[in-house]
C-alpha cells in the first residue's frame, strides 16, 4: 500500500493476515463500535484487557487495523456523491502514479480504488451541486485526457447497507453479548437497512461545519 497525505491507497488484497480466533473476535467487536475500551472488548471476547490491548497493538503493527474513521453522512451536510469509473489507455507507471496522486490529493475525492476488469479505477466526487461536480470532473478528464479511454458516472441516491466487515466474518465467533449501557455512539444506525440520504432540513452553521 502507498500513503498520500494521511490517506491510504490499497494495493494488496491477497496477503494472508494470519489471524487467529482471538484476533478475529477483537476485530469483529471494534468493527461494530471502535469506541469500546479494551475492558469492554474483553468482556465480549472473554479476554483480559491486557491481552486485548496487546493484540490491538499487534494488529496495528501489521496494518490490519490502521485506526478509526469518523463516518459522516455527506447528504446531511449538503454534498452529493457521484462515483466515476475510469477505463485507461497507454498508462505508463509514471502516468499512473501522477493520476493516483492527483485523485488522492483532490479535495473533492473521498476514496480511490484500483480495479481489475473493464474499469481500471473508481473514485467518488463529493460536490454541493451537479454543476460543481461537472466542473471538477471535466478538470480531471482534461488533465489526463491522453490516458483516459472511457468513463462512466454513477450517482449515489441511497445507501442500503454499510458494514466494515461482512457478516460471515463474525458468523461462528460466538461472541459474548454484553449490555454496555454507557455506549453513547450512533453505531447502531450504521446497520439499518436504509440510511437516510435526504438533504438536510436546514443548513449547518459555521461551528457545526468546523
């Protein structure tokens, strides 16, 4: 994997992470709510807080767990999501590096994926209006017109499911259910069948935006 300005570009999905059952249990718990403390995680996976802390550190060193992300609903802050699929041509190693760097460093992109199949790259553009999205996309296409053969756009209307790990990962782990009443996060909302992507009723003030 390569790193650009604090973001990560995934480059290898085939390396065996060598996870044992205890690691899988810990990852399953923190994928549901990263705010759990080692003590709270330990209650669910039946390990001591010291063992949990040690294993979290080891998972971090292996880059399996790279920290926690804040998930923000773009629609609620007035942003539209459009996914762009690129098919490239005559793409040398140097031109690929320039393309990836430009996409990752662009302030309107949220993620960039290198693909195998019909399309070589997929990335999103978050913009407040369709006109702004069009301006951003045209600028990108113009800068790399010599290597872009074809592109398609997919507007995101709604998100029906959002998971960090597939359900099959946790299916047979036999985690212990714990009533953690002090969990103040909204992690449960991420597992709803339908996430509300309607625009906000009112604009956020300056403090909320910051």
